C-alpha cells in the first residue's frame, strides 16, 4: 500500500486508497503493526545512500498513513457522538411532556398506544427539524443499535420495547428521506447497504415481483444515470460501488427483457 501511495500520479486519489484500506491501516496500531512499519523503514534505509529521495518519500508516506488513521479515529468518535445525540433527541420527542410526567410521578415514560397521535405529531416535528442530519452514518448507527439489541440471547420486555421504538424510528427516517428521493431511489439506496449479492438479489427480485415493470424502468433509469456519473469522475469511482450498481442494473435489464417477452 505504501508503494502504491508513492506511485499514484493523482494526489486526490490518495484519500480514497487509504479509506479502502482502512482495516489494514487500523491494524497498524498494535505491536504487530509497529513491527511492520519498522520493517518498511528499515528497507527504505538500506537504499538511502543510493536513493535518499525514496527514503524521504517513504518516511513521509508512512507518517501520512498514520496521520490518516488518527484523523479517522477522531472523526469516527465525533460522528458516533453526534449520531447518539441525534437518536437521543428523536427518542426524547417520544417522551411525555413535563405536565404528563408530573401526573405519572415525575418519571419520563415512552408514550403508549393510546398516545399514538401525540407520538406521531412529536415525531413529525423532530423529523422535519433534523432531516438534514439523516446521513448514511446515522442510518448505519440506527441499524447497528437494532442489531445489537436483537442479537441479545435473552430479550426482556424493556429491550423488546426499545427495539420496537428503534425500528419505528428507522422506518420514519427512511420515509422522510424517501419523500425527496422518490420510491425507486429510496429502494436503490437500501439495496446498496447489502454486502452479499444473494441477499441483494433476493430483496430486489421481491420488489420487482410486487411493483412490476414500471418500477423496474424507473430504477433502471437511476442505475444508468449513476453509472454515467461514475464514468465522469476523474480517476474513476470506487470499484466496489460501481460493481454493485452494475450488478443491480444487469438484473433490472434481465427482468425487463423477461417481462417484454411475455407482453
């Protein structure tokens, strides 16, 4: 990776290379990582007398990689803190007002089913106010919290209720984002979150079966637009992202061809 960074002709591509190798970079934090870094620098020292520029460049590259790791950890911590604050604000909107708390003994409680209209109103308000902060990172944070609770060996009534609330918040966030994007764009965004192609294909095929040819055409126009945009990015877009969109586009074209045959 160090050699690749040193040979990149376009400096603007370096951050993406480092981001794609973030797991490897984070592994350099331990004792084994320190040994790897030392070996790289030792090899560079061996050619220092013959090529001092290479040694200097290697040293600067290693320092840049380690600096990138530090910045990544700091930004990740800040994003995690912001996501927690945002989720807490949304959940707080689902807690009774001070007047209701005084009636119930001064303790906050989650609104029950009889307070559904009040809960919806409170949620609508906070969703509108915080919509600009509904990033992909926040969506992953929500999904992570849901997975953390659902993976517990024993579910208590409290944890089951919390999971129900988190799933409801997750749904509302996606719905809020989807109002601007349109249904097809929202579905495409959700599909991009699947790591395994078989899972992605299963969800996509289920959606196409329910929504039909018109929906497939709308999604195909989005994938075509996305691929065209990727081709215009200097140096190319992220290969993994391009591959996933191409996979979705191929399945959409297959579906459209199949449906056209029966028309």
